[in-house]
């Protein structure tokens, strides 16, 4: 099967000499989405997959014709992308929390040796479009997406600005760029790997990644980084550092439902009612997402339930009511039977939204999780998220893309 268009397409004319072939966008092992349209009469959709080969050709094709990519889809089937364009193949959207990771098998990858990915600072952000024509931006290495255009100078300028702000204007003795492998280690709770980095670059504890996030932010935001919060704080990591959207480590933990990380940050002295540039607090973010345990932790540590978000004129309870997050409403002393104002309803008992799995052998999401996803992917949630800030809007846009892809 081929990706892209409905009409048959036998690859593209390609020089047989590899040195003369055009440079391709994606490497073997990259997660991508391929546009699939079975025929001209039926609507198409974006399908998730992994690049398994480059410059692939079928045996029956005319000499000199190749497809830029062969891609293995989530159901195990193989397709090819007839051209290297955004209308045919694009960078996969970041996974929502709870969505099973998808990787090509060893058989699919064969015996090819894949070179290590480049450092994020060496790769520029890429503009792309959703199926309905909305423009967004992806970073091919960090797998981040955003609606607003990145700064023209790219991530290096952001890292420099962050270092300048934290060093009183003096040049840093070491690079302020946080290596991607170290950031990933912090998010995954790999204590030994992070400690090894700090032993060599201890003065660089406030180095930042593509989104201006420090090691402490990566640990707070990641799924298993809570254990790293105390040692990072003890090593001098700032509890008040801000990423490119103005979020603190505590806000990032609240946004992703990391209750253990939130508790560790609050224990270390993080301000529970600190606000981002739009006036949103960690409690506002947790209420929007329906993260009951984070809300409970914040309230126990002194977060103000009555704090009104100035941009939308709502306190945490009103935000939770819009989503129908009954568990959050109960903690905030509001009626638990409140209904969501968006299509699809809220998540009832407060389970965080996750993507239902359609992979073989995977258990489907619970009704509460499915309802949470319906809220997160709804137009009402996205409209509210745009007012709450880019970090929240990124989650809702990813949920919307995932919901469309599964229809």
C-alpha cells in the first residue's frame, strides 16, 4: 500500500548513486504519520507508523524509481511514502500520557545500524499543517509541538537568554544546552545517569532544553522523575525557574498529573500559588486536567482554592465544572454531580485522560479515561486551553489529533 494519494504512484525517479540522492527528512526509526486515502471517493486520515527503510523500491518497479520511505503502521502492515512532503508524511504528534509507545520491531528494522540522533540544537523547528489546515510547529528531535511560531533564533537563543537571566548577564563557563539524553533520563527517573551528568557538569544544573526546561522541570514533567526532585533541589536546582511558557516545575507536574513530584516540590519549598504570565496557577492546571491527587496535594499544602485566573475569570472549581471533573469538584467543596459544558462530558471520578489503545493485546481505556479524552479533545476544552496558555493548548491539540486519527 502507498501513502499520500489515491492514485497508484510507483515512487519517484532517483539516482542510483546514493551520494547524488536528495537529503531525506526522516531517519530509520523515526515516528511519523502517513496520509492514507483508500480511494478518491472516501475521506483520508493520518496513520501512525515508524520508518523502517529509506529509498525503498518494489521489485516490479521500473529501474531507477524509489519511494523515499517504507513505513510500518501500528497494525503491523507496511506502506510506502511516494514522496517526502508534508502532504504525504509528517512528524508524529507527541503521545498523550497513557498511550502505548509504538516502535518498529527488530525484524522490521533488519540489521541496519541507525546513527544516533543529532543534538536538538542542530535541528530547526518544522512547520506543518493538521488535516483541517491549521498550522503548527514540530521539533524533529525533541518531538515537541506548539501552535505558536518558535523564536527566529531557535533554541540556542532561548538557552542563552535563560542563562543570561540566571547569571546576572555574565557568560556561562559551560554550555547552557541540556543534552536530550540527559533530559530523557531525568524524565524517566534514571538517577545514576543524571548524577553522572551532574558530577561532570555540576555548574550547569540550570541548563535548558528546547522548551527552556531545566533538569528539575524535566523530572517534574516526566512519568518517573519524582525520585530526582530531592537530589536536584539539594544540588541547587531552582524551584522558581520558568520555561518558555512561564511554567514552574510545580506547574508542569500539575499539568501532567505527577502527584509524587508535586508533593516533593512542595516539600522542598515550591510556592503553591505561583502564577504563570497569564495568571494561571498549578491548581488551575490540575483542575482543568482532572488530576485529583495533584489537587488534593496542592490543597493540603496551602494552595488557594479561591484564586481566580484573571485571563478567564474563573477559579479552580469553575474550571473543573466546565470539564465535569466530579472528583476535583468534591475536593473543592462543590457538588459532585456537576456536568461538563463541552460535548462528550467530563471524566466523572477524576481519572486522568488517556488515549484508548487499539493495539493488539492492549487493554482499552476505562470509561472514565475515555470520557476524559473526549473532554480533552473537545472544541470547548481547546478554547479554554488557549486562554490558559500554550502548554495546555499543546495537550488539547494533541488529543484532538489523536481522536481524529482513531475515527
